[in-house]
């Protein structure tokens, strides 16, 4: 089972840790069989109400329905399908996922997910300020579940269900806005957790070296992820010995972002198993290069970018039988060229970056390189 930490007398299958790390796990290792087995435990642990247990296997622990934890019952099956293209995992667990969604709608008629229903670990062990409304996190996860269920229903040929879940996503999203968003665009809480649900601030978080941050851990000798951002600090030393794990994989979920956004190894919407990758890097921060690879079910996909002066180059490698769409951000996207001097097939706005376009290329198996002007 995906235990949260192996070194202390706990070793439980906390489903929240599993769901936040699942996609990174799939990028790092072949975990299809592992998650396939564990999802049976998740189904077995589901309560008659439809609430997923906070821990699987459940053993003697009765807790269920926690926002961010119980949602693993939808997020992990979707992730396994997305990464490996196995429709079977969706078919096997559709009834459990449907029961969970019915439960959420039944107990939250006003479309704001209440913290009184189930546990709320919320912004778990946040250092210092802890005023993110539990209902904000819970409602955001409910909307995410609805969006994933719409895609799952579409994949399984259930068009009416897909339309229903899209409508639910819109209604929950509207309720989120009414409840937590002010007229001037401020959220009900100024915490990073609240804003990261709607904003993209990843490079700044990745490069930060003061506490709390990943680099603070590494630069103070860490070789594994900590459970607490403030597990040890120069100012205060160690946190409480009874609740301070230094081998806790959940924060390693940043790996998913490194693969999908920094390197750009992602997939076209509606596809799974990397049958048609979309290679869209997001160069940024103070980094001058990034490179890596993913051993997908269809073979190894590699990608890497490098910037030198005002030039940006991007090199990709595709296995036999795999075609891809390459989308390179550039200051003058129409002038981007591949190694043979060919122009892009098209130019369009780069998602999430105002004023930046991307050069779009459609490529066959093999190695390809593209060069253009740095968009920063």
C-alpha cells in the first residue's frame, strides 16, 4: 500500500498522500499494477454512504470523507487511466466513483462542501498561519472531481453522465466564486494554499530557498521529503519528536510539475497512455536548461530545453510508433525553425502567458530539435 511514512509506528495507507503523489509516481516508475491492487483496497474501504475512507486498507479506522483525502477515489483511477491508457480501471471503479459523487451532492445541497461532513485535515501541518477555510479546499476538490468524472464518463461512452458532471462542475464552480471570491478578485483567505488553487506560481515556489521550501530541506542535508515544511529550521531546531517525519513522500508531488510543465511531457486532452504526447515546455525562473525523460507504456519520451542569450532551443525524442505535437513558446513564434530549417505548422497563443505565442510542429518518431527567440 502507499504508506505515508515507513519509519514511525503508523504506516497507514493515507489516501490523500497517495492521490497527490500518484501522477509523479507514474512518471517515476511503472506503478500500474501497484495502484490497480490498491484501488481494490480503496473500494473495499468505501462506506455504505458512498464516502471514501481516509485510509485504505481501512482496518479499524472509521474516518471517511475528508477533503483532499477521500477524493482519491476519483483522482487515482483517473490518473492511472490517463498515464497508462487502461480503460479497465475506470470500468472497475465506476460504481464506487458514482456513489461518492452522489454522496457529495446529497450532503451538500447548497453546493459548498461543508467541513462538518467528515474529517478536515485541510492545509495539513502548515507552518505558521493556518486560516485557509476548510470549505474552500473542500469545494475546490469537489469541482475537480466533477471535471474528472465528466472526462471519465466521456471515455466510457456515457454522454449523458458526462453532460451532467460538466453541469455540476459549473454549478460548484459558481458556488465557489460566490462563497469565497470577492468583487475585487481576492479570495476569502490570503494563504498560498487558497491562491494556488487558482493561480500558477510554481517556478517561484520551486526556486525559493528560505523556509518553507523544498530547497530549504535540500540545502540543510535532506535526502528525503519531510512531512512538515518546518520539520527543522535554523531558528527553532526540530519540531515535536512524536509528529515529525523526515521520510514522507507527499511533497514529492512537485515531480509531476517538473515532468509536465518544466519539461513539457504531457498529453493531448481526451487521450491517455501517451498515444499522442503534447510536448509543451514552460521555461522560466533563473534556470538556463532542463532535460529529462519518461519511460511511458509506449517507450521512452525525452525532452530538454536550453537558453543561451536570447535564444531558446528544445530537443525531443519519441519512440517508434509515437507521433507528437510540439508547442514551443517564443517571442517571435513564426520564426521558430526545426533542425532542417522548416517553419511551424501554425502559430497560436501560448496557454497561460499573455502576449506570448507558441510555434506548433507535428512530428514523427525520432529526435527533433527546434530553435527560436527566448520568450522571457
